[in-house]
C-alpha cells in the first residue's frame, strides 16, 4: 500500500510558487530523501505533509486518508527537527512519555512503550538524565525516541542531523538507517547534503525552484543528473 501520495501539490506565497504542482508516491517502508538547493521548497513540502500550513492546491494522502484538511495531530505522522526541541526541565523518560501522556495512555502502557523505544535507540541508561546532561547525538536519539513512541505511520524529518559535528553525523546516518530498516518505517527526509541522501535513501526527490525535477533511486539520479 502506498503510504504517502502527493498529487499536484501547490503552495503559493503571493506570486511565488514555493511548491509547484509536485506529484510523488512514497511507498510503505520507503526512505525518501527530499533534496535540492536552499529555497527550492523542501521544507515547505514536508510541512504540507505534516499539516503545519494550509495547502494552496492539490491533494495529500497518508495511507488511504485524504489529509488536506486534517490537523497535524490527526495525521498519523511524527516529525523530527534539527533543533531537537526537547523539554529542558524534563528527564529523558519524561520527554519520551510526554506524547503518550497527551494521548492519555495508561501508566503501564506508557512505561512499556518508553522502554521499547529506549532500547531501540540505546538510551536506556540515559532515562533519568536531563537533556543538558546529554551529548548532541544522545539528544538527537531522544528526539527520535519521542517520535518513535507515537507509532506513527510516517516519519517526517527536516535536516535532523545538521546540528551534529561531522563525525557524529556520519555515525548517526547509519544508526538512523538501521532504525528505519528495523522498523520498516516510511520516512521523508529533508536534507541539502547529497551524500547523506545517497547513503540512506531508497529514492531521491530532487527539487529546484518548487518543481520536482527527478524522483528515482540514488544510482539513477547520479547516472542521469
Ligand atoms: P531552512 O533552512 O529550513 O530552509 P529558511 O531560512 O528557508 O530555513 O526558513 C526559515 C523560516 O523562515 C521558515 O519557517 C520559513 O517558512 C521562513 N521563511 C523562509 N523564507 C521566507 C520568506 N521569504 N518570507 C517569510 N518567511 C520565510
Ligand atoms: P528549502 O527548505 O528548500 O530551503 P523552503 O521550503 O523553506 O525551501 O522555501 C521555499 C521558498 O518559499 C523559498 O523561496 C522561501 O523564501 C519561500 N518561503 C518559505 N516560507 C515562506 C513564508 N512563510 N512566506 C513567504 N515565502 C516563504
């Protein structure tokens, strides 16, 4: 089943077509990297899928659901940003538990889900710490964990590794990829870093000036630029 479908999606700001009739299908379990130069419309496209701004035209489906008019919280997605946006005064456990508390899960269920996510991301030993007591890579894992506990259909990531130093960035690339593979997670991943896209993505969506120029495997994109 196709998980995310964009059909002729448009976002305008006045006369500017930030996203210009973009159509693409992200299959279930696929990792798609959205790439292109600064200002080409990557973040806007991702934010439209997330429901963070109104769409100007076209349709977006997540699973079988037309989500054009759905609130972000009703879209079955989880977002991961470059600034991890962890709660500074909550422990790692509380940070992970927060989205589940909001959904009013029972305490034992919250504890079980938090432990599952913490194991996947290898942060069990950090659960009692505060964010400021963590390294950048550990904070990024917590941010991933907070997305993971929601059991979303789709992960939307906007440059999630760009605040990490070069070495850690490379390490987290493979961790993120393993995590995605283990879960067969559907991921749409915005990056301006071609190498990052090539090492992780099943497909690359190459944008330029709001238009989708190419949508193919990394090998195809580099053979036919
Ligand atoms: P990014 O690194 O994510 O591409 P940008 O510098 O493009 O960041 O944009 C940062 C923020 O400013 C975003 O929330 C974006 O929506 C907003 N923004 C970008 N360009 C404009 C603009 N021309 N007018 C108003 N807001 C803008
Ligand atoms: P990217 O993520 O590829 O850097 P964006 O999606 O942030 O690009 O921006 C696409 C285009 O839309 C850019 O020209 C940007 O300046 C413009 N833009 C983004 N947000 C706004 C906004 N809130 N108001 C006006 N223009 C915006």
